[in-house]
């Protein structure tokens, strides 16, 4: 009797998604942040839940509510996000790193509020590298859980040296994940912001081999396309 059991192509699958943007503390009231709204990550979590998956969302300062049906773990900084992802990853069939993780954090966050002082030099903020959570998740998977499918995200701009697509391909190889969802960011020809905070998106889904798959539309439509692709990859493994 299947009554009450979730239906859908990802029924019985555990999907772990990170979303939003981390905040790196400077002092108790200030942080270094980024412009990620969490909309695309929330849409991915919703699409995975709609496909029947058991979804955990590791949420860093999202501007939008988490979708119903996802279990939410709230985090603040990149180090918090790392800890939550490494704790939740065991047993997940799919891990999606949609969060914008700060590459650097202030090396010495102050325990009390930084004050202006007339008798001392203006402060200088020194930064240190944050760990690469996606790379750590891939390493953990390779060591402990080879069947887990890991999906990264990248926002790239082209420049004189390379196209955004070439940077995306290089990043996919460097990270060691199976899929990389590539966004071209920056101002478009009309000067308006292309990705951050917007409701629509246009991406290329890159795999280690094969042609990139284009997906465009609302962030929900893009999320549905990414989840369809994930479903195909999982199906290809079990047959
Ligand atoms: N990522 C991560 N941990 C970090 C930085 C990034 O897990 N400290 C993840 C992001 O969640 C994303 C992927 O890595 O899934 C690519 O992020 P991106 O910022 O494009 O890559 P970086 O390796 O940080 O390279 P860049 O110098 O281009 O920012
Ligand atoms: Ca980065």
C-alpha cells in the first residue's frame, strides 16, 4: 500500500541544498556580505520537494521565505555554513551548493563594537581565505559516499582572456562536482542588473562531458530544469 508515501521522480531521495549569502562578522553589529537573495536556492529546494524529495535547506540570510516542506537549518557565516553542510551531507543522494559563500572573512572579528577614535589611525580590515565548502564536500563524498551527486553553481563574467563558458568549464574541473550551473553575471547591454534579486535567470548546466544544456525563464523554471537534469543523472546511475 503506497498511500501517504510521496510520489514523484525524486521520491525516497534526500536532497541537501544551500542557499542565500553568508555574512562574515567584523564586530557584533557589522559584517561583510554579498548580494545573493537566495531566490534561486529556494526555488531549487521547492522544485526538489515538488519532485518528491526529502529536502534540507541550509539557509544563509535569504531575502525570501524558505519553501514549505523543506527542513531548514539557518546559518550565518561561511564557517557556519561549512559546519552545517558537512553535518547534513552524510546520507544525502544529492547536494546542491547554490549559496554565495564568502571567499574571505575578516581575520580577527572584534568582540566589541569598533569605535571611531580621534587619537588613533583608521582601522584596516585584514582578510583570510575561507575554506572551499564545495571542494570539501566533494572530498568527503569521494572518501565516504561515492554515489552522491554534487552540483555547484558559478557566476562568471567573460573578459579579454576567456569566455564565461570557459571559466565555467575550468571551475567544474577544479571543483570535482558532477554538474555546474553557470550564470553570466554583471550588467547586461541595457545596464540593468542581470541576476541578483531578479525573478528570472538564464543558465548553462555543465557536465564533465557533453554539450552544455541551456535553461532560461523564471527562477522556478530554471530550478525545475536543474532538478530534471539531476533526476536524469540519478536514473542513469541505477540502470
Ligand atoms: N563555494 C564554496 N565555498 C567557498 C566558495 C564557493 O562552497 N568558499 C561554492 C559555491 O557555493 C558555488 C561554487 O563553489 O557552488 C562556485 O563558487 P564561485 O564563487 O563561483 O567559485 P570560487 O571557487 O570561489 O571562485 P571565484 O574566485 O571565481 O569566486
Ligand atoms: Ca567565490
